[in-house]
């Protein structure tokens, strides 16, 4: 029987990573093609929602993150350190799931593994020992993409599984409290009127209600804002302008669902989404990593062109002389 040292090599880990990535891509591709194949075969229209993909992609994605942790640490810190961090991530997931540290099982399982992957990427970045700018950019670029991918997964998992939403009818001068979210909304005023260019028998193109409110967080003043409920006469439809407050750890979203201008009351929809900043931050880091790879590739290309130019210069001077000498001989 082979020893663990012989099995746990960088080459084998990379092969496993590529295999899992291929499986994940195949599952997603099958999900995207299934509605098209069903429509061609039976003529029926089917829609596969996010739950379909989440259920099938969850385990391969988790395995991919775990293999990423091993790959990075085996190369930078050694096999023992890689196995230690890998084991701590698995143990953390089991502990978190057993004691339900978060309110969602997917978060309980995945968060400790993502923390281990985050540590592995940061450690790999800090262990880079390149002296030249080109070398630093060439080696840091892929790991910045890895870091962005980990943050992106954190944002997706938390925002998908731990978002809270509610709605309530609130008259002017009264406050609605959304206890699970820790927010309260006080409606201070509602102003309604016709706006836009005249249309049909109306003095404007739409009827607009602007709702002004104050937001309290855990009983303390937090922010003030406004939302608009717009009924368009021309297109005979209604739409809203919403309030969004983005913070480091969460995003607050408020929108009017309906409005009663006679009773001067509005039905507000409120949603709190945690770790949205992690999602956007991960996306921007991935873009930054791609740009760094592009810049490092450009620098290598310029250096290659300089070498070619130098060689052409030398040849253009020496080659004619060499030909002349050999001809005379």
C-alpha cells in the first residue's frame, strides 16, 4: 500500500482539482442545455431555477475549495501544514454543523472550509519571494484571482442563505419594526402628484408618490431616505424607485409594494442581505488579478521584443560582413 507521502503530491492534487472542475463545468452545462433539449424533444418549456444548480453544484464546489487549499499549502508550506489546515477546515465544518453556529446548514458546513482556503491564499501571497516587479506580478496574479473567488463564494453563500425579508403597511407618522433584522422604519411624509409631459386627458405622463422615511437600527437613528411609487399613464404599468444602503457587512433594501394615497399609508418591503460587500469585493479582486496577469504578460512580451530587436540589430551589422568575408575566401 502506498504511503500518504507518495499519494499526496502536488501533481496528484492538481489532477484532482482539474477533475472536479471538469465535473462542475459538466453539471452546469447539462443544466443549461436541459431546457433546450426538452423543448426540442417534447415542445414543452421548462425553467431550472437557482435551487436546481445550487443543489448539484454545492458538493463539487466545496471539494474544489478544499483541493485549492491543499494545492496552495503543499507548495508553499509543505504537506504537513497543508494537511493540518485542511483537517482544521473539515473539523470546523463538522463542529459548526453539529452545534449550528449559524442559522443555515450550508453556511455551517462551508464557512470553516472557506476560512481555511482564505488563509491558504493569503499565506501563499505573503510567501512570494520574487525580487523583480515582473516576477511578483506573474506569481501574484493567479492568487489574487483565487482570493477573489473565495470572497465571492463567501458573499454568495451568506447572501443566499441568510438574507431576511419582510413587509408591513405603515401610515404616515407611524413606525414599523422588523425585529429579526434589527431595523425600524418611520414614515415621515408622503407627497403625491402628477409629473411629466401631458398625456391623454392627464396633465402629466405619470402619477408619482414620494415616500420619505427615517431608518432606525436597534432603536438608534441610522439613516433617512425616500422611495417612489410611479404609475405610468402611457404604458399603463407601475414601477418603483428603491432605497439601498450598502455597508461593510450587510446591505439594506427598501421598496414600496403598494400605496394608499387616501389613507396616506404605504406597504413597505424591506430586505437585509449580509456580506454583499464580500461578493462585490471578490468580483473586483478577480478582475484585478486578470489585469495583473495581462500586465505581466505584456511586460514579458516587451522584453521578448527587445531581445528580438537586439538580435536583428546585431545580425544586420555582422551578417553582411560575415557574408563578405566568406565570399572573399
